[in-house]
């Protein structure tokens, strides 16, 4: 039978639903102890949509409130999984953290928490800071799923854009978001046909618009630049639509 969660018995090898209340529960034998922690870890924290709109929002609120001015405060951030891309570039989490919290990253004040695997008690904090906000829509209402207030989204946009609006290309562009490399929630049939039609529409506009098929390639700054130049964005669904934050 399974091991009993008491001293002297083997550790449980499954999820720790008791949040560490039993001495031998979970796979982590000894949780790391930290005096002061500011956490930006949350549900789906390494999903592009949730990271860009919520995780970075929480980071900026903590910074604005002066929580991270205390050098003793560690920042608990979600650790991105997966290898680097072909160019050796790191993922969007690391790139964004370098842009908005580069001093914390370089000084070793960031604790990167692996968010996959069985839930377990991996860290204990004597003092915990967490930034939250009142939902802009009632639970269950349209727009209530993990919604971030406009004021916080404006902070994210300004911070990633360097504090100001970039000069836009006078011609502008029509951006079509591709789903060909995505597997979550399916793909669009005959996407190539739709893209061809959108390219024709862009060329027929007066003045004509440049046409860009966006498939998620490029670094975070490159992606922001694409959408900063957009006059129109067409997409079905998916995290890439988060980039309209920069339009």
C-alpha cells in the first residue's frame, strides 16, 4: 500500500494536496525558506496572454508601490520551459524580464519557479507580497476571464514601449495572425486562402497597406514592432492576439 505521511516513512510520490502540513508529503523533501518574497507566479503564468497582461502587470504594480526597492525582497517569477529557438534567443518570459526587471535578474534577486509538474511546497516565505486588483467585469460576465484593468494594461504597454509611442510607418500594415504552428484549440481550415484574400484587400486599400503574415517568429521587440506599425489586425483566437496591446 501507499506510504503513510509520517516521520520515518517514504515520501509521497504524488500531488501534495495538503500543502505541506504532513512532514513527508510531496516530492520536495525540504522547501526553500526566504524572508521576504514578492510573487508574480499565478495560473498559466508562462502562457503568452496571461504573462503579458497579468504577470507583467503584477510586476509593474509591485515596482510602482516600491515593494522591490527593498533589497532584501526576492522576486518569485515563473520559469519558462523549453529550449532556445534556432537563433539561440531565450523565450518571451526571459526577454520581458530583462526589459522590465533587468536589475533584479542580473543581481540574482529573481527566484525562477518551475511551474510544471506536481504541485508541492517548494518555497516558504516569512513575508509575502502579491499584487492583485479588482476585476473589471463581474465573474461569469463577458470579458471576466483573467481580465486585467485598462490602467494596468496601459502600464505594461508604456513600460515595454520604452515609455513613449514609437513613430509609425505612414503606410501602415494589415497583419494576419497565423495558426499553422499552433495545436491548442485547433487550427483554421484553408488558412492560406484567407491569407491570400487579406493580402489582396491590403493592396486594394487607398493608400495601400503593407501585408504581414505573423506566425510568432522573432524576438519580443520584433513582435512589438510588427504590431506597432499595424493599422488592422485579423486573427481567429489565441495568445498572439495579445499583441494588439501595442497597436
